[in-house]
């Protein structure tokens, strides 16, 4: 002890627990180079992680594969990073779309950074030739891997089925960006000699509403009833605590918006306000 050295004697060298399973260690769950390449091929075929793992085990019955679904998710994420080769996902998407049946338009800032990407497929343009009167425009939140708001533009067919016309990633939800997006949409109409739409349906996004008024003057604008009902529920919940009464209000609202004449709508709306208004 005085010299700084300790001496000990092991009286029982056996472990006090069983060895952990090999699958518990990350190093054993890692895919081999061969399996990794096959995983990428299966991923390109649009198989889900669980399906990829099942396929790998079936393709290699004599090999002990300890990988889990989390292993596949991690490997796919790593493969995606390899494919990007250091560029941003939105630039990579733009490069992929080039030379395909997609028409693309881009918005860049003074430094050359990509700030907007508009794209639509040729088959969507063919549908637009037949069904151009009504368009729905909705901008989602940044709930995508590009971390940019996505403006989704859809049309509706004669069978009352919707179809995706165009998509547009925007750096910001401002009128400047919406102006550019709708200018790009207008280019699709004019370059393909398609009559302009008669109606736009949107939520209450003021910047988007202002943009369509400047790019598509004379067009009728309508608010989407789904968004109106969402606001109705959120605001009504402050005053109507009874679920049965809330359901009754929504039924009344559903009947109200189905009125076929202005007179019937106005009288029904007056009754609705008298019953549920403050």
C-alpha cells in the first residue's frame, strides 16, 4: 500500500449473470457490406423496413442475421446521406427531377441558394387540360425532410376525384414567395395554352389570397369548408363544453353549407348565429 500497489485475490471467478445475447450488442446487429448493398436495392424498390429485413433473412437462410428494424432504419438513413454527397436534400431533389417528365422552376437568392422549387408532372398537365376550372391550394407545415413549407396544388375531375397538379417548396410563407409560386403556376397554364381556372379554394392564408388576386385577377376565391369547420370546432370549444351540443352544432353547420340558394342559406345562417353566436 505504501508503494501505491494493491494486491487482491479472486475467490470466485464465475460471472453472477448469464452472458447477454449477441443481438444486444450493436456491433453484431450491423449489416455486412453485401447485406447493406441488398438493403439499398430493396429500399429503392419501395419496400418498407420490416419487409426489407424479412427479405434479407429469406435470401440468406444460412446466415445468422441479428439486425433489427431499427438497424434497417439507420442503414437507410446512412444510405440517403451517401446519395446526397454533401448537398442539401432540396438541391438533390431538383437534380433528380431534371431530365424527367416533371416540369421544374426554381427560385434562388442573390447568393445562388435555392429558395423555391416548383414542379409538376406531364400527366398532371394532361388532366389539367380537361379539368382546369377549380383548383385547391394548401400549404403544409415544415413536416418533411426538406424542412420547407410545401404548397400542394390539386385539381378535381368530373368524377369528383382529386388529382395532384403541382408541388412547390418555399423557404417562407410570405407574399413574395407565393407570388413566385403562382407565377410558376400561371406559366404552366399559358405555356400549355390551357384556359385559366375559374375558382381557387384555400384556407385563410392572407399572403396566398393576396397573391392569387394579383396573378389570377377576376378569379373567384372560396374558403375551404374543411378549414372553416376546423376553426369552428376550435373556437366553439371555448363556449360549448357539452359534446352532444357540439355535435348538434356541426350537424347544423353541415346542413347550412349544403343550401342550394342564397335565400335559404341566409335564413339558415341567421338561425345558426342566433342559436350559437355570442
